[in-house]
C-alpha cells in the first residue's frame, strides 16, 4: 500500500500491518460500545462517544478519541429523600482524598457527623465549595427538602422553623456554576445510553473487524506459501 500526500510526503505500508491496525481500532470501538451497554442501568452514567479523526486507516487507534455525551439520562422516582437528580445538564461537586470530582450520581446519604456524602463517602460540596453539613441527623429524612435550585432546608425539631442548610454546588464540565440546574428530590437519573443505538453502532464495526481478520488470514497464508517456496 502506498499513499502520496500534498507536500511530498510518501507513506508505504504492508497489507498485514494495515489489517492489524484496522482490527486494533475496531476492537477499541467495540470496547467503547460494550462499556456503554454495561452502564445502561447505572445511575449517573454518561455514554462514551467515539470520535475517529481523518486518515484512521493509517493512524489506527491513534486516530481515536473519546468524549462524554452530556445529555440528561432516564429519570425515575425513588423513595429516598436524599436521592437527587439533575433534570438539566450539569454535575454535582464532591470531594474525597483525591480532590474534587464531578458526578451525575445523586444518591446521597448522611454520615454520622451530619455531612452529606456520596455512596463512596465523598463529601458533597455546596455552591461555595464547602462541605454540606447538617446540624443534626433528623429522625425522618422527609424533613429534609431540596428545591429545584438546589437549596437544602430542614425543619428544626426544636423550634418548628425551617432552617436553610446550604445550596448544592452544581457546575458544568468546566466548573462554572449552572444557574438553572432543575434539581429533583426523590429521583434517580439512570444512564443516557440507548441499547438500540449501541447495537446499531456496533454491528458495522463487528463486520469491518471480521473483514479485516479475513484479509489478514488470507495475506498471512499467501506470505507463508511465498516464504515456503523461496526456502526450497
């Protein structure tokens, strides 16, 4: 195989190498689709989307990059008042020993010290970047209210008055505050993966992989026969 590009660049490649490069790329694409299928029922999972640049037949897997599909996923009712979903684009801010992270998974809980944490015990941050801490843990979690702006309030059992605890920190992928996050209390957001779309995307890639595998086997067989004849 030979290609000559404008500017005088010449590229020579063997058929075996081209087939191997193509199979490697197809394997990565299939792996991305498999990961999306595996994340279908995961809360907060965002679909991985493959982006293949020009000259992929020569660059192989190096022509592949991956982005995240930030469309809102399937939102379902939950019986837990601390399950929070975002009906608009954006991410919750959490913090653990590795630093600040962004997530769409709003399955929160209260730690023993009253801190609002994730299922992995990462602290949930407020809009000011500080951990959200309740003065005490209420006997009934339904006393905790979260409005669509992310404001968290709780009925004070001693005074009978509503006390504002803080605001959920909701930001975009660049860390800029989302002004209208449309927070929904008592809901879970499942993945934005469409199984039908994933299977339709995967089928031509599988066929392309099989075609390159057949081509590789044919070329390898011809090369083997040639070497055998030359050695006689």
